[in-house]
C-alpha cells in the first residue's frame, strides 16, 4: 500500500518539478482566453493555475508578480505566507484547514511575499491561481539588500526568506 501522506508521493503523483522560488510545482491550467489589463498593451491568458508543494525547511523566497494570486490549501501542514504590502505593512497569513487558518489567501499584484512551513517539517500541498495569467516576464525574485533597505523594519524576515 502506498503512503499518500508524503511529499515524495505527491511530487511523483503530480509530476512536480523544482520551482525557481523554492519548492515544487506543475502548471495545471492555462486559459485559452486572452485579456489585456486596463491601460496595458500586453496580451495575457485570463488565468493560470499550478499545484505547488513545499516540504521541510524549504521555502518560497520573497518574490512578486504582476497579477493577483490566490493560494488554496489542499493537504499537509499549515503554510505561512509572509507578505509586505506597498506601504510596508507586514502580515503573516496561515494557509491551512485548521481553525487558525484559511483555506484560501489572496496576494494582490505587486506585493512582495514568501512562504514556509512554520514547523520546518512535513509538507504542504497547495494550488495557486493567477489572474491575469502568470508570466515569468512579470516574476521578480527579491534581492536581500535592496528589499531590506526599502523595508528596514522587516530586515530579519527578509534576510531569512530571500534567496538572492
């Protein structure tokens, strides 16, 4: 009998690959409908979606994208999503099926965010939907020094969860 409650099972079962921000992912949907942002000229898919998995001490490094992103919890341990808004306000969202968490979390376009398992053990399997659709051309990994200079009050968390 296969143990379906392991990261290894889900990585294999879903065909997940390493993601540049940390963890593992696979794209599950890319809309055939195209859209333009108000005032923009770039044509994008209306929506994209991925499965995403973090395990143990791995983390999703601080990054931002050009579209809104909705995270959905599926299985495993609670996941903390650390976000810094444009005004410098820092918040931690718990993505989980526990009373302390939420089954979904919205990260607005342009907001810096990172994710980790607070207990540094087990795994979390989630999905992320991006609208307008995700495009690596609008993906930016944070660099520790400049982001810490911009938000010195959050230097500790930035230093811990930046990959560059």
